[in-house]
C-alpha cells in the first residue's frame, strides 16, 4: 500500500502535466483487450473521466472487430478478410452497425456511471465522417469498406464545449448516404487531425514497438517519422503494427503534436502516459 507521502508525490508529479494539457484535446483509439476485460474497461473509462475533470478534453474512437466477428458467427455469416480488411457486403454492414452501436452505448453508459458525461456518436451523425469506397489490393471490391474522405469536426467541438466526452463509432456516410465500415485506427487519426489534437493515443495489445520482439526490455520509447521506413524494412515494425504507425505518421503530418502506441493491457495506461515523467509505450514524433 502507498503511504500518504507517496500518494502526495504522485499528485505533485502529475501537476505540471495537468497544467500543460488543461484545455487541450487528446484523441484515444479504444480497442483490443481493453474492450474485453471488465477490469481494464473500468480503468480506461476512469482515466477518461479523470482527464475531463482536470480540464483535458478526451475524444474516444472505438473499434469492435472481435464482437462483430462473434455476432456474424452467431448469425451464420462467414467473415472474409483480404489484407486485414473485412469484406463487408450489405448484410455484414447491417451487423457492423448494430454491434458498433451496442458497444458505443455500453461505453457511454460506463462513462456516465463513473461520473462522466459520455455522448455516443456515429460518423454518420451530422456528416461527421464523409467516407469513400476503399478498394483492396489489386483494386479488389471490398463491398462497404470505406476510407475517410473528410471529417467535419463541428459536432465534436460542440459536444466537447458543453462538457461531454464524445464516443465515436467508426462508420462513415458515402455520397448517397450509404454506410461504410472504416478502420478505427484510421478514423482516430483523421479525427485527431481535424481537431488539431495535442495527442493521439492508440491502445493496442502489445507493449509498443520493440527493437527485438523476443526481448521485452527492448522497447523503443521514441521514434521519429524519418526513422520509420528503415524500421519497416528491417522488420522491426511489421504486420498489424504497420497501419497503426502509418496512422500516427499521417496524424503528425496533419498537425497533431505527438502520437503514442500504448499497451492497453496495462491498467490506467492512459494516465501513466499523460501524467507521469517516464510515460509508457512508444511515442511517434515529427522530424523536427
């Protein structure tokens, strides 16, 4: 157990960061194990509520891939993936929207229960996210898989200004009002850019980027955008980490100050990154 003095020292360490980030926007991509484990769910939502109370504006973008796959299995609909993207026909898109809507309201309800004021949004609300059709490799038709064409941040800004925590499901509207399923990392990066957020935090199921994947102590705490191509070529950044890093790079180039890839399996990972001297995970920064 921490002594009273140790607790005071933790608060003193957090003070300059509270001052630094007060009034700033931090976009959090919420996904992975932190969406499944009840203890981690509560820890993440508590972090967000605390941030709001000390004057920081958290904006949440959530995924839902495992839950979508599970529901499709229950309905007897086969999931097909091409290069990591779920082929999304009309019936699959209906399930995607249903599951993401359910998850969205569960997140909002937990925020509210913990003393926050969450508001659930879809990218279709007030044309928040305008989507375009995304083709697979070799221009394969992926159905209703989308990419972000435009983010209109006014709705988010209004919700934040009124003291609420926006929780955004990664569904966008196409030119004819059709729904598109969009990768949540991509949406989080685009939202962070549109809001000119101070930070983009991506919660994952790994420690961050490791120089040696067999050595848990080889975490790269900071990498620069200019270093990333070489890290990919050497295989240090590979697989599912590549699109997450690319999302960070695009956000940095779009004006977001810093981006972070954190291990969402660590309770209160967000607070450890935002309010402590050492931080955790890997920070991706610009070249300057």
